[in-house]
């Protein structure tokens, strides 16, 4: 790795601290492959799946360890919808607003969730349990309207089912 | 030729068979449970768990739990199949733990199928035999009377009443070839899995007498081998939703275990690859694909053979030797594969890449996901063949991050292929090297566009660039690159195994093969429908999809997602292929098909797609960035009651401008949903801007709710459900809505059981 910075060792150590060992390993493996810079998106996926979102410090550290300009890392992270730049709640609620779900009343499901939680798109509930986001088709259009909470997909949801559904996860969060 | 390839292939195939034999799957009772994103969403993991428990408790080793992907019958999942040797396979719908328990104790242990829960049932009893007849009008027997009529008559004459033998008319089996068409009919007898080809009544008599009555199959009339959809039909042929389809790309969905390479071998997996590597001639593959009339399934419909040819012929800038000469110079001789060695001065750089576009961006399409989750090895095999054809040694899967299970299944498939020597160096001893890598998208629709996708793989922001140069000349890292869609690759093995002629014949004049549609929206049976190119919308939506759900009226069929348009209900007899849909003002796109009914407002749908495109525009060029924003503003104005007739002209002008001036396909097509609805549903737009009325009662600002005092019985349900308590009235007295406070949530309309609340 190039050491154009005087205090590179400190910078490197700090970056490694921020990201933690598994991600540092991942970056090192990626750097050994042809076209290492092309692994940026894969690295950001790793960081997000570990920390739940991409903080500025994460992005900085990635830029340092991958030796790409910080502006590029920030630009890429900001370009793709999948990357979250703010912390998330314990559970991610993804209401599908793809076409099939839309025509089957996804808006009303979303409205109900918004009412119940008192938050809107992109926000996290005060108790830190839920973050609400919209998804563009989860590939289960046959079961529309669909709501995904973390990895679990709930199909043919009606507004009336929403309170019980949220309660189930609240209970999990309390455990 | 290189018999070594064949030898190696056969060794692998035998090894797979041996492993399967050790599991002795043939004579066991099989319980088949689907495992795919949709199946899991519907609860199939609980069902599997329940069966596991029962199986452990029963302590029987003659019962096997078998995992498959999804069949594409979304609205009836989880689907469970119970296959008892020698009996008709039984499929159950919407299985939960309780039903799994019943299926196990009643059907599996005691041999009594749970008839009330049979897929598309309930049925009164299961037939002993089922005869599937090919219902294609193009081929098939041309006797004086229809085949089905003759068959029915003969069956009753033989004393085989309906309960014994159940006749099902299916669609094309794909068993005819051009020469024989019109002279034969095909029928499959189940559960014996025997496919017959008959030419006259005498042969039919013989089959009825010998096979159905006597129980001895007539070997002489039996078709050798199996038709492409044969395995699928054997399991699902009795179900109307399935037997009217022609499964080619989806032929293994719901049949094989997507994580078992042995099973994939069993269904002739890698035979196409072996054939290709044995011939050892990229030109042959390219010619075969060209003759098959396979066109890209990603939306554009570009001829795949031509794209591969360009990919093969292209040379990296600056190093090409001799322009336009077709030089599969990669194969300098038998078994020696020498990339980089090319006739000409010095060593030309023959680096090139192959990419599978699995970004599936249309928000309403899920066929690619289903193929990747249910039959990933077929896509991988198609890619290896593609890599050989263009002379690439590295390929990429670009998959959207929103499909975690598809990603896992591809990872597994790649791993298995490496273990079995089907990816990596010297594949099947042919000298051909090829490997695959997965790259994840990150939720940007525009990354489905080729040049944006390439930027994304390179680790950049996924913004398109001007074409030409096309990726086939200058693509990934500046090297020639061929990009194809998942479904395109899924068809490649079928073309190689069954022949280009056969494939071309299935489709329409200019496009060979089938197309998979993801049928969703207001249709009764949602799911995946694979039909020959040129099949009418009526067949897809009404015959297979069962028409609009809930007895409502069909209004329009939306195809092509945000780049497509709406086809009015009157055009239901339109045959669907790339060209006909284009003429109708829409596009095929990736095959998303959303059914809209009378409750859908076409202006609202147009606005929905414009919201999507505006959100997804990458912002690089002005016509798209500004155009989508302006159009969305206008559509919002119209749906909220502030539109004017001039707005309609503005929409049209802006739309046409974007079509001409945008840099990439996203901007060029973004106006399609608006232009097509403006054309076919101008009256609806006019109602919004002139009368300030939404005929479908969808646009909130243009409707209100009233209670009909004649019908209201004063049950108070609406008042108790109104979120802003703006409904007043005494118990048993007509109620009244305070319009100044009503937020038009529609709750009262939904809960009133006396149809007293009116939406106007
Ligand atoms: C905005 C946009 C989005 C696209 N999304 C996809 C997609 O999700 N999947 C896909 O296969 N093709 C998509 N395409 C088409 C691809 O650019 C490309 O034409 C296709 O993958 C080529 O493969 P084919 O020839 O096999 O169809 C998209 C095109 C545009 C302009
Ligand atoms: S047309 Fe739209 S998506 Fe395409 S490059 Fe221009 S701004 Fe980006
Ligand atoms: S629910 Fe219907 S019947 Fe009952 S009070 Fe309301 S409007 Fe009247
Ligand atoms: S539409 Fe909603 S807000 Fe209006 S009266 Fe009915 S329930 Fe109340
Ligand atoms: S539109 Fe919601 S899952 Fe596809």
C-alpha cells in the first residue's frame, strides 16, 4: 500500500480500528484481485451489513484503506439507494411500492404504518425500534401488497393487520 | 472431434447418477416443498419444518423430503407435492402447519389424499390415469373429427368412465418437428410418464386396449426421449395454469432441487455445454443461436446471435488485426486454447468479458429472480456457453442486492461448478478456461442500462455514457463486453440441446422461443407465465391468469414497467412479441405484466411511473432530469384537481422531447407510460382537467364520501372507525359525514356492510 502520507501508519491503524477485522480482511483480499478499485461497492455492502449504515468515519476509513479519493467513496455511497447514510432502527420496515403492490393498495399499508409509528419515509421511530423505507419490488409481486421487515417478507398485508404485525416485532425488540 | 470432452462429461454425469442412486430416490415417496423468496414469504419454511418433525417421528426411510425452487404459482403458495410411486402426483395449495400435518398423516402414511386442499381443487377424487393431450392447433392430427372428441368416444366405449381416466387438454408439448406436424398427435399417460405419438385411430385403440385397460405400455408407439417440458408436465400437467404454458426457460422450476448439481445433471444438465465444447467451434454456437431467432429478453429484443458475433469479432482498440474478419482464432487447434494468440502482428489482446444482467429493475417483474432461485445452474451453463462463443475467459453476474436468496443460490451454483470442473481451467478437458464472479448492485434502476452497469461493476457511480461505442466494442475496463439478460442465458441450453430450428419454430416470425411474463396486479392467478412468442394477451390474462379478480372489469394491461405503456382491454387479442407491443405503443420490456381494472385511474398510474422515473433518473442529462421533474409536477397538478387542458399538450411535448433528447434508455422511455395513456385514455385525462372528476374514483382530491340516508341503518361502525371522528349520527339513525373535516381515507367506505357509504 502506498505511503504518501507522513503519518500513514497512524492513519491506517485508525482506519482499521473503525472498520474492524473482518472488513479489513475483506478489503485486503479485494486489493489482491485484479481491478481492486472495482470492489468499492462490495466493500460498502460489507460495511453496511455489519454496522447497519455507512457513517462518515466508515467512508473515510474505506477511502484510506482502499486508497481511493474520499470524494469518490462519498459519491458512490450517495448515488445508490441501497446505502443508508443514517443509523437505522433495530428493524427495517420495507414497504414495497413496486407497481404490483401499488395497484394492490401499498399506499394504504404505508399510511397505516406511518400513523401507527408517527414517522415518515426514511425516519426511525423514537424508541429506535423501526426504520421505515420504501422498496421497489421485492420480487414477490404475486403476493402483493408486500411488507418486508428485516429479512422476513409478509404478503397480502391489509391495513388492519398492521398493528398486530408491528406489535410482534415490538415484542421481539423488548426481549 | 475431441471425444475427451464427451468422455469427461459422461464421467461426471455417471458420477451424478451414482450419487442419486445411492439416495435411491426413484422408489421412495417424495414430499416436495418449495424454497424461494416467494415460497418462504408464504410460509414454506414452517411447512418444511413440520414435515421434518413428522418424518423424524415416523422413523420411515422410504419417505424423502425434496426441496425445489418456485413453480411461479404465487397466489397459491406454499405449494407441496406428494409423489407416491405409481400414483398421480398430488399438489396441495396454501399449505400451513396444520395442513402439512394432515397431508402427512392422511396422505403419506395412510394413502388418502386430502382432496379439499388439492391445488386448484377441491376435487372429489383423483383419477387413476390422466391423459394429457397436446392442444396445439398448429400441429396435431388432422382427422375429420377433433382428436379430443374421438378419444372421449373411444374411452367411454372401452368402459373407462371419467373417474378412471381424466383427459386434460394442454398446450404445445414441443414434441413435433416441422416434417411431422399435422400428421401425428401426442398424448401423455400419467402417472406412468409415457408419451405416445399416434397417427390414426387404430393406434389410439391399441393404446386404450393395451395400456389403459391392460396395464401394458405400448413400447412401439412410445416417443423416445423426452420433450423439453416433459418433466414439468409430468408433475404439473393436470393444472390448467401450468398446462397452457410452454415451459422452456422455466422447465426445471418446481422440478429440481436448485442446490443439487446431481439433479441438474440428471435432467441433462451440461449436455449442451459438452456438445458445444466437443464441436469446439464458436462459429457453430453463434450460427445456431442466430438461427434460433433468440432475441434478448432484457427488454430491447436485440438478436443474441448477432450480439455474440460482434463480441467475438471485436478487438480491443489499437490492437486489432484486420477489421471485420471473423476470427475465432482462439482455437488454434485441437484442445489447445490460446487466448492472446491471434493471426496478425504480435499478440493481440483478446481479453473480453461476458456479463449476466440480473438487475431486474422493473418494479413488477420477478421472472429473473425465480430462474436464479429455482434453476441457477441452467443460467450458469448458458453463460459458460456464451463465454465460449465470444471467447471470454471471465464472466460477471450483476445481481441486485435486494435478492439475497438469488445471490446465495448463484454463489452455490458457481461453487459447485468449480468443484465439478465446470468452471475454471480447461473445462471438460477442452482447453477452454472460464470463471464467474458475482457483483452486487445497490438499488439503482439505471444500473440495468448497459453502460451504467459497466460503471457500477467498475466501482463507480452507475451513470450511463453515450453510445457508441457499444459495449461489444468498448465495455468493461475498455474491453469488448457482451451483456445479456438472465432469461436470455436460460434459453441458450434449450437452443443447443433441442436445436435452433425447433426453437425458432416455437415463436413468432421474428422472435424464436417463449417469453416469461410476471403476471400481477388485479388478476386472479398471479404468477409466472411462459408462453410462445406471439401468444395473445387473451391467452395469458384470461385463459391462464383466470381474468380479473373479484369479478371486476379489465381496463388495461401494463407491460414493460416504467419504460412501457398501457394496452387497452379492447386489444386483448393482440399477439405479444417485441414488435407487436411496440406497435401498440408499449414495449415487451423484461416481461412484467400488470393487470389493471376499472378501479385503477390511468392518470394515477402514469403519475406512479413518472414518480419512479423521476426518482431513478441519474441526473446526468438535462432532458431527463428536468423533463421527469416537470412532467411529474404536471401530473401531480392534474391528479390534485388543478390541471388545465393545456397541461395535456405540455405533457405530450415534454414527453416527445425526452424521447428524442435523453442520453440513455431511461430518459428516452420514461414518457412512454404517459404518452400511451394520453393516447388511449384521453377521456380520463379530460375528465380530470375539465370536469375535475376522477372516473375511477382514485384521485383523492377529486372524490368525496357521502352516506346514503336511505341505505344507512345507523349501525355506527363507520363513526367508530373514522380516524378524525367526523361522522355523526345516533344509533339506528342515518349518519352524516362532515365534509370539512373528512380526510378521505376511505375507511368508512370499507367498513360499511350496507353499501350506504358512496364514493363520488
Ligand atoms: C434504464 C434501463 C434499465 C434496464 N434494466 C434492465 C434489467 O433490469 N435487466 C436486464 O436484463 N436488462 C435491463 N435493461 C436492458 C439492458 O440495458 C440490456 O439491453 C440487456 O441487459 C441486454 O441483454 P439482452 O440482449 O439479453 O436483452 C435496462 C435498460 C435500461 C435503459
Ligand atoms: S436519460 Fe436520465 S438516467 Fe439516462 S443518463 Fe440521462 S439523466 Fe441519467
Ligand atoms: S357503517 Fe354504514 S350503515 Fe353503519 S352507520 Fe355507517 S353508513 Fe350507516
Ligand atoms: S373517508 Fe375517512 S375521514 Fe372521511 S368520513 Fe370516511 S372514515 Fe372519516
Ligand atoms: S411490486 Fe411489490 S413485490 Fe413486486
